[in-house]
């Protein structure tokens, strides 16, 4: 029974490591593509603003 508990406890730690790695990758991608992301969001909001004025 103790072995089964230890197995599940070990698996939970792997989940935390996976979440941390995913966050690190996402933060890295945002840092790399920050300029492109900002330009894209600005263009989207400009288009929304222009089209909302027509209504």
C-alpha cells in the first residue's frame, strides 16, 4: 500500500514540473515575439474601433 501511495505522490511532482516547463516556454515565446504580438493586438483593436464607429 505504501508503494502505491509513493507512486502517486511521485506522479504529482511530475505534473508540477510539467506546468513550470510550459510556463517557462510560454514566457520565452512572449519575450521573443513581444513586438509582433503588440503590433497584432494594436491592429485588431484599430479594426474593431473603426468598424464600431460605422454602427
